[in-house]
């Protein structure tokens, strides 16, 4: 709180009309709070992309077949996906973590950006049974926590989280419904672009899953393990560890936000280290961000995942930090202040 | 039109759900159209900051005194302003052009980023007489056109325009009212942060200026010379030349948009090369962007000018270009397409 006040005062002395850098000023203040300094620094940026397959894809909830998850991981490892391009643009390191993809990657696994932390070849179909066992859930959390620690150790000062997993918007919608008490009709959207028929089926899948797994006193861990995905749970793990380490994390889009909502329910201080990259075009995202009381940095009608929104937002967070450290004050620049 | 269709088809083959990069896809297509290629390239980026003083400041329309314009130019030349920080963040060259600042810059003038194209030490008070003569107007247009040509010659492929000029939101509001037929109450806002009393005065100033200079058949050149500012007219010149050269320009905020509206009225093809950086927090900006039928790239509640919004938006435009050229297609990456 003391840092926040001092950071605001420092901003007010910068050579610009009071408040004229808008939300960039809020970002700068949040960075000061997280790093507990008036000289916040973004030394190194890294985006983590967690990938996993989903048993729920048996229910025909996605526009793309199951094998796309593994194929896209190979695309990441070869540098051809959107996240690769945006990471290069923003000078952001990239790590790709397999926490449950139903495929192998041949010599793609030799890539220095790849981590094999495969827990199982995809979750179970959560219409029939819990998506994962408690042991598997713990492994997924730990796979995420590990990446936050590795980042901290490597002197990364801004982390992004994103995901790849055909079927995972169904998990995310189920989590939003369960954790925020929202009807499936509101949380379910078109994901990769499904038609009306599949959309109706997806709503039914989420409704039936919520009924099946509902339990008195269920917490976020219950719902994550019953209707979540390995990549979602791993992102929750990143956020829990990042809160412990006071490492800022840029939450990507719709699916990443589900991991964040769960993490915040498990440890409310997670919220202090979160930046919200963008408002996804996936239907419920705006509503969820409103419930969280946050305004995302970008709003470009994107809905791709992979951490692409996070990668595009990270340079703006870096700009806010550098504004705080590099911009002259009225006094330093001999500029007259506002008239009385 | 042919390029647009081919660019859309190329985007649809990229490894992502159809349309999932949202407005970044629109940006990529517009770049393809401007450069007439399916391989758009952003080789070098440059932001132009035009500065000038305003005779209308005698009427007490700003929260800051007149000398701040010159002081801020010195701040630019020493690298301490927000635009310097954001330009460094985005790897953007910066040029500062004095087209009418009521101050000298000592050895600041030796800076390689500085251009002395001073037309006069500020415009005249447009409540009493036209802001500039036709000869001065022509010089200001040419000062802008020159910078677009210099940029093209230096192999700059993305240009930003911004400004510094205490009093210039009053000019911009008058221009919006005159060119778009909007009442002064709607176009006048708080600028650098004026109180209610000054705001009421500013509305009256704009109303009286419009009455004084109204003329049957008046075009954008009439209004620019009568109620504009040298930096605004110079930005109009940049846009007119950039349209001739097919050089994309990122229009910064409220004041820059006034220059763009005038340029589009003088030559409608200007609109094809414009990107709109951000929605300023200055009241009328959103309304004007809506009238233009454009959606800005960012919306961060900023209202600083100096080209700061343009500098923050340029990396996103670059990312769109690189997405178009570097991202793999489904075929190249062996990724399965959507199911039937």
C-alpha cells in the first residue's frame, strides 16, 4: 500500500498531464507493488504453453479432430505457429510443456524449448468419470509450479501462460459455471468455431458434467480434477507458485482465465500478480473478466489461445515499466507544471 | 480488391481456427493492400512528432502555460519524454519537427532527430483572425510532405504521426466541429485536464471561432488554415504525401485524428493507408472514430499525444505483418483441418 502511494506520486511528477497514460499507469503501479520497488524492471520475458489432450473430445465438442493437439505442438517446436511469431516479435522466450498430449514428438522432443511432463495421454471423458485422479491432478499442479520456479531461476521477470488442447474450451466453460455459478448457456461458446448443432451438444455436455460431479463443499481443486484438463491445472500451478515467488504473470485468454479463476479461489493473492492480456472473442470471457473486476490490456477480437494474447500484451507491460524508470520528471526536464 | 481476396485466402490456410486472430487479420490484409503484396514487410518504423505553439492559448484554454511546448521539445531531444521511452521499447526511430514553436532550442537543435521547419512563432489567435495565412498553411503542408518523402527514402515502411502543442485540442475540437458538423459541446473536452470553468470557456471559444470563420463552400483547407495549428497542418501534409507514396501511417490520438479527418476530406484515398492507434480518453475521440467507421488498435484510456499511442500500436502492426509472412499453413505444418 505504501509502495502504491509512492509509485502514484512518482508517476505524477513525470512530464505528462496527470493521469494521461491511463491504464499504463495502473500497470506500472501494479509492477511496483509486485516487485516492491519504484524502479520496476522487466529483464527477461517468457511464455509457457502447456499442451494436453482431452477425453471429452469423444463427445464431439470441437470443430477439430483430437490429433491437432499433437500436430500443433510439433508446429510450436518447429517455430511455425502464431505464438512463435509473436514471441519472436516481442523478444519473448518460449517453453512448450507436454502435460498430457496423446502423441509423441520424435526428434521434436530434442528442442530446447520442449519439456516432457506427460502425465497421461489425455484426460478421461468427464461425462463418464472424473477427468483425472488426485495423483494426476497433483502432478499437473507440480508441472506448473516447476515452470514458475525455473523461470524465476532463469531471471525471467514477466511470465505468460497459454495452452493448446483440442476440447479445452469445454473444460474451461464447465469450470466457469462451477466456480462462478454461471449457467452453461452463458459460459459455453463456439471455441474453435463450431456450428449450432455442436454448440447445443457442448452446452448439454457441460450441464450433465456439472450435475454428475456436483458435491457439497466442492472447492476449485475438486472441479479442476473432475472437469479440468492437465494443461489447465498446470497453468493453475504456475499461478500458485508465481504468487509465492511474487512473479508477475500475463494470463492469456479464455482457457487460461479458467485456470486463473481456480488459482485465485485456492489462493486470493494470486490476483495481485496477474495481468489480463486480452478480452477473447469467446463469448463468456468478457463476463468473467467483469466478475473478476479486471480490464484486459488488449481487445482485438482474438480467440486463438497458445499464449498469443499474452505475447502481444507483454511489450505493453514492459513499456509501462520503462516509463516508470526512464521518463523524466518535470523537475529533471525543467518543464513548467500545471497552472494553479 | 484482388489482393484482399488472396490475402484472406492465405490467412485462412494458416495454422489457426478461421478468423481467430481477429483484428490482427484485418491489419494484415490492409498492409497487403497498401504494399500490394502477400508478403508485407515492416522493415523500419519511424514516428514523427510535430510541435508548434498556438495563439489561441491567450484565451486560457489549457491547463499548462505556453512555454511548456518548447520545454517538451527539449525533453524529446534529450530522450526523457514518454514518446522517447516508447520509441525505444518498440525499436522506432523518432523525428521531432519544429513547425512553429515559440522558443529556440540552443544546442538541442544539433540533435540528429531535430528538424527546424519553424514557420512562425506560433499561430495567430483564431478568435481574432485566421490562425495562419495561406502561404504559411502551404509551408506547413510541405513540412509534412517532406517528412513522408524522407521516410520513404530512408526505407521506413511504417510511419507514426503525433504532436506537441499547448492549446491544440482547442484547434482539433474546432476542426471536428467544422469538418464533421458536430456541436462544440460534443467535440470539446478537458485536454490536458482543465477544470469546469476553463472547459466552459473552451466551448465558447470554439463556438465563436466557428461563427467567425464560417464560409459557404469552405473545405478542409479553409478550416485548417483558419482554426488549425502548424503541427496539425503538417500532419495533414504527411498523410497526403503518404497516400501518394502508399506508405502506411499510424494516426496517434485526438489531435492527430483531426489532421487525418482533414486529409481524408482533401483526398479520400488517405483512409486506405491509415491505421488508428488508440481511442483517446479525450471525450469526442470515440465518436469521431465511429463516424470514420474505424476501430482503433488500443484502448488504454491514454490522452497524452506526442505519438505515444502510435508508438505502442506499431509493434502490433508489425506482428500482423510477420504473422502473414512467418506463420505456417496447415499444409506446411501437416496439421489436420477442421472436420466437415
